[in-house]
């Protein structure tokens, strides 16, 4: 899914995927991180940049 709104509840560090290699994901683009939201894994711009709330 590209460009979907990421709900506020999934924007906390609790949902950040740090073991992306273990999940067979590629490295996120510089300045982004992987987020697990429901059954979807997506990347979003890392704080503290004013980032779009999309996944």
C-alpha cells in the first residue's frame, strides 16, 4: 500500500521495526524507518522531521 494514511496510534516507537533484516526487508531509505501497522509493514519518514503521516 502506498500513500495510505498512517493512524496516530501506529506512529509511536512501539511499532517501529528495528529488525528489518530478520524480517527479510530491505534497508529503509535514508531518513525513514519501517513500521508494523496491523498486518502491513511499511516505511515512513523518521522523526523529528516534520513528516507526512503516510505509510
